[in-house]
C-alpha cells in the first residue's frame, strides 16, 4: 500500500504545482462604455447674457444724457 501512496502523492503534488500558475489566459469581461448623447445647446442661451449687458449699457448711456437744469430751479 505504501508503494502506491508515495508515487500518487508525488504525482498530485507535481500536477498541482504545474497548474498553480495556470496556462490559460485570464478571462477579462469588459463592460461596454455607456455613450451618452450630449445635450444640444441652443444658441439663444448663449446670447442672453450679452444682450442683457448691452441693454444695461444702453440704459446707463441714456440716463447720463439728462437735460440740464432750468435756471429757475
């Protein structure tokens, strides 16, 4: 019985060491990237702030040209 046990144990040890590193390539599962569509930007949204600034400058310039005070005041 001992004659069969020692070679079997040696064979098991040798095969487990040979397969420890593994010969097969590692399996890598890659999840697909989520592609999100960019929200369309409206050109009118880009013009709001400059239009407000132009309106403020125009209002300030119109107020600065006020009529002179009358001599009786």
